[in-house]
C-alpha cells in the first residue's frame, strides 16, 4: 500500500501495512545489520504435531489463519506421524502435544492421539466445540491408555458476546459444555484465554470462575494467557533480537524458557512432513529445519520471527502449565 495514501485524520496506520514480513529479511542479521540472536537446541523434551490448519471456526485473529477447509498446512495421518513419534521416543521425548486448526476436524486425529498416548503423556489444544462433542464416543476410551491426555480449551474472554463475536454464535456455551464433559470423564483440562493491555489478571480469572460455578466446573482450572500474536505473514513491529540482546541470557539454563531449546513441531506441507523450530513460526519457511528430528536439533535457530520477541520478553510457552 502506498504510504502517501490519505486517511481520515487521527486514524492510525496498522504496523502490518507499513512493515514487510521478516521472512524476506536476512536470516543472520537484523534490518540494521546487527548479528541476530540465536538459540542452539538442548534436548528434545516436547514434540508438537500440527494436525493441519482446517478448523470449524474462522477466528479473524487466529495466528494460523485457520478456517473451514483451509489447507495451508495439510491434515496429518497416523502414517505420517508414526516414524517421528518413534524417533522422538529414541531421543527421550517427554510429551507429545497437538495443535491446529482444530485437531478434532482431522479424520485420523483420534487414531493419532490413541497411538501417541500409548507411549507418552499428551497435550491437546482444542476449541472443545462441535468437532470434539461429536467424537465423544471415540475420545472416552482414551482414558484407558497408559498415559494421560491433557486438553487446553480456548475461552477468549469471560464474556459470551465478546467470545462469540469472533468465534461464532454458540461457541462459548459449546466450549463450556466440552470442558464440563472432559472433566466429568476424568481428563485434565486447562484454559487458554486472551489478554487485554489494561487488564487486571486476577479480576479476569475471577470472572471466569464465576461462569465455571454456573456450569458446575471446578474453579481451580489453570489459565494460560496469550497476547495477540498476529496472523500468518504479519509483522507487529516488535524489536528485533540481536546477539547483544541475548547477553541477558548468557547460559543454557537461562535460555531454557525459549521453546526452540526443547521443542520441535511437525508440519505437513503437501505430502511431506517437515520439522519446524516451534509452534509459532510455521509461516516462515526458513524455520523448516529438515526432515528428521535429529537433523533439526543440530540446526541453529535464529530469532528472526516477530513472535520470538514474546519468548524473549515474557517467556512465552505453548506448553501445558506446570
């Protein structure tokens, strides 16, 4: 968009309109020419499996750009995942985690989850609406598997109208129905919510707990609060991370909160499964670290993506709360 375009007085130009995606920038140096900060992986503790970007909802803020029928990232099959699960087990992985899209939209997902939870604890991000509710009869037997399954359900705000505005009418109540059912069966559940810049977290979570009481849901569910991470290919104008910045974290232990030190994510592009650095960078092909987990752990990860700043500043993690 030409920067000379006239706009109504006082209307702010969104950063995404004036800044190009960093995916076109140097992998090793910032726009100012400084050496980028980087991470060298330690041990693979958590393997994420991206089930595909297809979703039953079409949230405008979705960091994956997911919507019904979306194919930016192809849907996974058990045959795609099996070799990587076994490679991860040989490397000492501690947990298998799943994200989308909406995993329960994917036909083979319950088979994948069944197989994975025979070997390690599993963690599933879900909106807990119709796709899960329709497959309750398939999910229930998974309670008998050797390892537990933890579900994190998206409830954006403790406000039905505000939640449903972006996720669709009825999705708030469906998610609460899903949470109630999962807990009633004996699964572990936590909640992912969005943050507001001027919020008081204790007040927001108290409002959620009031709603939980109405639904006979335990009030002690853990929350993970996320900022707006932008849509695929966007740029938010956050600071670039240089080698000098990383002097704040001089030791491997002090860098351990960066997800790329201990996680990798499987992403299916077309018919090929590739290994990406973490859950937040699949819109940048430079973070494709190879076709095997062992290869990916040898690759240095440059902190180029704008979402890397969330890890740098806040210690952001998509993993299950402790």
